[in-house]
C-alpha cells in the first residue's frame, strides 16, 4: 500500500520505516528541512537500536522516502498518518496545535478520498476535532475518514515492539476505513481490535497511566520494604508470577521519566478534570514518583551528610536503557539537584552524553564507565543500562575515596556488594 507518515520523531520514523520493511511504499514528511536532509543523506536524528539499518535498507529498495512537502505526502498516499508531537502546556494539558496545523494542511492538500489516521497520543475526542477541522478546510467536498490508531512502542525497543505488537487498536466512526487499516497491519499478524474513536484514544492514555501506576505501586512497596527489611525484588517476583499481575513494570527505581509517562499522566488528570471527574489515584501516582527521587537524595544525604564540595560519579543520563533520550530523565534531575547543592559530578552514559551536554553542561563527561569513579567520594547508578552490570567493581572500590555506591536501579546483588567491601544503598532492599 502507499502510506504517508507526517512527523519523523520517535513514533513517526519508526512507524514509517517498519511499514516499509513490511513491504508498503512509505513517504515520511517533516517540516524540519534539516532533519529531512539528514535522513536523505543517511543520517539518524535519534539513537534507536536496529533502526538505521532498516532505514538504509528500505530507502535503497525504494520503499521509503523523505520530504518536507505535506502536499507531496498527501497526494502520494491513500492513508495518511499523523505522528506529530503533542507537548505539555504549563498547566499539564496537551498542546494540540501541531495536530490542528497538520489537519489543516492535509485538508487543503486532499483531492481524493483519504484515510487520516492519528497516531499521536491525544486527549479523548481529538478525532472529532480533527474531522471538523478537515471538513472546514478542505477545498472541495472530497470524502475522508478519521481513524485513531494509538502506538504502544517503547523507546529503545521500538522496532521490535512495532514488528511484534501485543495488539493493534483501530478506532473508527464508520466501517469504510476498516479493511484498509487491517491491510496496513496484515504483515504483522497481530490481534486487531476495532473500536469507536473515543475508546481508541482512551486506550492509549489509560494504558500509559496504568503502567505508570504499576511502577509507582512497586515504588510505594519499596518504601515498606525499607522500613521492614524485606526485599522489593523478591516481592515483585512473587507478585509477578500471578498471571493477572505480571512481572513487567514492577522494577522499583528512582522514578519513571521520559517524554511519555510524566506528560501523559498530567494530561489524563487534566482531561478527567475537564469532564468533572477528579482522578485522585493518578495524582497519587505522580506524588509517589516525585517522592521516590526525594527519598533517593535523602539516602545520599544520610550517608555523605554534606554534598557540597564532594565529587560524585554518575552512571547513566538517559531516562532509561537503550536510548539517547534525556527528556524528563530522572538521572538528569538527580544531577541537577546535586549540582545545585554544590557537588562536582563525573558522568557517563553509553549513548546520551551528547544530548545530556545540551541540558547539563557543568559535569565532567567521562568516556569510559570504568573511569568514572576516579577521584570520587561515591558512585551513583541512575539508568539501568545492562552494561553497568559489567562494571569493574574491584577497580571502582580502589578508585573511590570511600567505597560507597548508591544504586537507583537495583543493578547488583546486595550481599555480593557487601562482600566486595562496598557500602551499597539501593531501592527497597533491606532496611534503609
Ligand atoms: C512508554 C510505554 O511503555 C509505551 O508503551 C508507549 O508507547 C510510550 O510510553 C509512549 O507513549 O510513546 P517509554 O516512555 O519509551 O514507553 O518507556 P518505558 O519503557 O515505558 O519506561 C518509562 C519509564 O519508566 C523509564 O524511566 C523507566 O526507567 C521507568 N520504569 C519502567 C521503571 O522505573 N520501572 C519499571 O519497572 C519499568
């Protein structure tokens, strides 16, 4: 099929590339000329495992191309996906100006029937607004259908998630676009659920909020574990073996971050409020998440007393493993708060150092994880990169002025760390 994706951010670029990989002919549109030129020249605006190879392969095969012209994209395809940002406004509600702008552009470029599919995360009832906007701005009475098709991929695992989705959600207001949408997704052999548009939009916000709730739940349990001397990993393993609960998203941490959960939670709370329903449960999810960072900092203070003038090594800057994304990264927030208190930082991340430098210029950036501890008073683990498990602990112990590690991601075994001579403080494992 001929498909167009408007927006080449994480979702748009992965979607377009994976559609091409499945055999569709795809045009990716972005109004950022520099990004389009970079992609045309074989460059990558983001780090995402497996993506560069697929972009190169499908561009070479003639199934994937990039342009800055919406007109060209709309003319060239029957199905046009909207994958533009929906950033938060200062009050937590969603800025839908990109969605509105693209809807107008599509409307004025349409000369034949189009299926306009929203893939961006949007408040419930946005599809209705998109349809109204297209009706208002189309140049002739050309027919169209609006579809909601939320995306559930995770950064760092985006290609894998896209190729093997748990489910494909198709929200429609008439049966007309269903067959074409099923054909788009046929190569992935995933279960397809067809709903009304409002339900599809709600599935996305309800899913992300539920996953955030799961993390805050285990983080709240981690507090009880520290008070009682229990081990949060054992508790999570025991809970997770119940198929109704599941083990995923039960890893206690210094809190969730990224460009989705914090934003989507605030948005969903706002959306509910605007409908006269206060979603107190989600407010508590936010509160627990913020408290988790405060509690981690308290552990550092309780051990080091004064942070001012001390040198701390920080492993991890990305908001999670496998990405160079530092947006709303707990690791960055931690660094900023330590810097504000007068700490000196030596930092390392396998992929996110370039992006981190732009928001965090003060620390000393170190190119090898095993050099970070050199001359430090303590080491902090802030992101769950798997390679941190292979840290040369013997060397770290010798380099640190005192063998102290604060682990915000529970990467090491507590008993083993004690045996190696570390004062090792992690999350929810033993009395704090
Ligand atoms: C999240 C959802 O998982 C995707 O399904 C969704 O499509 C995406 O948002 C989106 O709306 O675009 P993502 O933000 O890429 O994906 O990252 P996650 O893997 O969900 O992790 C989010 C945060 O939670 C990270 O900071 C991570 O470290 C933290 N986390 C995750 C925990 O603290 N504990 C866990 O057990 C799992």
